[in-house]
C-alpha cells in the first residue's frame, strides 16, 4: 500500500514525498482509513511506530475537506500530550505535513513565558498541540476556546496518568463539544486507561500494534551483568569502544542522570542530562546539541525521553533497568526506527534481575548476555561480601582473639559489605 492509495489530497502527498514517505507503517495503514470515515479510534502502539502521522494526516485531510469557520481561524483540532518535547515534535510533524495546505498550527507548553504562545493564538490557528497544564491555564485566562474543536487527540495516555494529569484531562473533556471525533493513543492498556478511553470515545474502532514484534525485529539487544560501583566504568568503556557514536542513556532518576553526566565529564565524554527539573530552554539546547553531534551521550529519564525523535540513533543504553517492563520497550524503541537497525545495551545488577525476567516475559525473547566485558559480575561474586565479613583481606579472625581493635575492624567490614550489597 502507498499513501496515494489512501485517497489523500495532492498537497498532503507532496509534503509526505518531501519527507521521503511513500508507504504507510502498519498503524498508519490501519488507522488512516478508519479516521477518514469519521469514526473514533483507540490506538495501542509504542513510540516509534509512526502514530503521529497516523492521526495528523487524516486530521489534515478532513480539515481540507471541510468548509471551516468563516473569518478568523478557530481551533478545530486539539492534540494533548504529556511532555514538552513530545508536543514540540508533534507540532513539527503537523508543520511538515501541512506545508502545502495553508493550514496553520502552533504548540503551547509550560516552563516558558506565554507571550509568544498567546500571540500565535491571537493570529488564529487551525490545529493546537498542547500540554495539559498550559492549555488549562490559557483557557482560564480566556485566550483559548475549545468550542469549535472537531478533532480531539489524547496521545501517550498511559504517561498522562503516570504524571498525574487525570484530573486535568477530565476538566478538558467537560470543555470539549459533544460532537467531535476523538482519538485515544496509549502504549499500554491497563485498566485505568481502558476506563478513561470509555469516557472519551464514542463509536470507535481499535488498532493495536504489538510492541514486542516491533522491538525484536529491528533492535539488537544485549545484557551486561555488572555491580553498581562499576556501572559508570562500563558505560565509559562502551562509549569509548563498541558504542562510540551518539548514544541515548536512560537513568531511573533525575539525580542519577545528573551524576552520570558529571562522571562522563570527568572521563572526557561530552554529555548532557534531560529531565523534569531542567528548564525548557536547557532541555531544548541539550537535545539540539545532541542532534547536531556536539554531544556523544544524552542522559534522560523515561518521562523526559517521551517525544525524543532522533533519526538514525544507533545506540541506547539502559544504565538502570526499568522496573516497568513496558518502559523497556519504549526506551529501546528510540533506536531501530523507520526500519533502521539499532543496538540496545542494558546494565543489570543482581537486584535488578527480577526486572529483567519481567522484560523477557513481555517481549517473549531471551536477551543475549555479554559475558566478556571487563566489569562482568558473576553470581559467584555475590559471595564476596560474606568472605569480607570474616576479616580484612578475607582472613578469618581467631576465635580466641581478644583484640578489640580487630573486632571493631570486623564490624566496620561488615557494615561496608552490607552497604555494598544494597
């Protein structure tokens, strides 16, 4: 199938051709015909499957087909998404696909002054991409009206709930017209998401793209068993040898991301962190520097990484294994995009092995273990702390010894071993 066979307007086809798009991805091929019929859609697909085009292209087509309001442009399509990075990416896609249509779009998000965003809204837009907080804020200030919205998209719904946006979403639903086409996209479908989808969608069809199929076919995966104290050493080693190109590194926490960047800086590796505590300007500068090749590593948390879309990203490293198996699929989906190959390496400490088991169960694949690296941690190494409890340098102290200093030293060794094992 080609995009031309979907019956799209020539102006959209020309823009898609400029982007090098000829054949739709599975989610696009399944979603676009449904949406062009005017039906609601529940889409289950991970990032990197092409879902932004799956909803933006049919929205643009329908905006072209409709008469539209007379006079000043009014917001006819609304896309709500959890993070600033993802909102910016979606807006850029709308700009690219609508290049020859005359349709106007803009994006609003928090963390920056609202002046430029308000000015763009005042000029009139057809498509608005927004994060929930700034959207509600500008609605309350009467800069935005949702009365004319015909197409509503809730993207990355599972992350919306994880970030605590459920109450904001319910407020928005009360402000939207009852007569509208609604599109609901989520990478996972827990019960809370199912319940929310019922509140948003009317007569809908469901399109599901299985994440394990998308992941396993494109991305080469590897596990490195390593102690916590050697993680940074292993990361530095890989960035200097096997993975010496631009690499996206995932940290479980914001503090951990900052520490990784500091350690890489000491090793002479240029990197930057991107997470929720960073200002919007700092996040955009870091992302742009990474895209421009000025940084070898971009260190990100899961939420901040949503929306990072980097062409031909060859490497992803899970410095910390995620405790939610679905997050692993999202992470490694940053590489191996658009049919390209990619490599995803994951560091696994002893206490993270249950997470690895859950991940392999989800993707139905046993991830190969790399056991010839210089910082390999073996199961028998876990016995080392018990040896150290017996005394310095692994020697068992004499039972008859009354030396209080030796006893104190043994206690200190026990405490250090206990801390290492945590």
